C-alpha cells in the first residue's frame, strides 16, 4: 500500500509538504500503474517547487520513500502545487482504494 501523508503546519493548517511511502503491490515491480501515477505526480510537484519556483525545500529520497517539506513562509507560494497534488491523490485513491492510504499530518 502507498501511504500518502500531507504535511500541515500546526499553527496555520497550510500544506507545507508531503511524504509518500511504500508500493501499491498491484503488479510486478516496475509494472504498477498506481505506483507510476503516484510517483510521477510526486516528482512533478517536487520539481515544480525546487526547480521552477526555486523554493528551498527539504527533500529526502530513499527506497520507497519521498519526503518534501518547505518552510512555513514558503507555504503560500507552494500551496497551489501542493493542493494540486493532494487533489490528484484523492482522485487516484477513489480509483484504487486498496492501494492508497491518505492522511494529513501536523508538523
């Protein structure tokens, strides 16, 4: 299962990042359309934040885990990208409820 956590600032409740972990386990490794869709959306968002908006972000990538977090002051600037990602994951979760778990996490 892919676990999608959207990081919210404790005080403002603004999106300040995300952390995605795991695999969909719906196909052989490298053949999962769910993993591909989630990964593509996550990397698009990360690249939009760091390489298009040029916002400094904490980015951590390990096998099966991607975390991106911006500062509270950058939350408004990155908000549209992060909200777009959240809406996209909601849509994927509706299509693939057994492969995606989604939650908000205050940080």
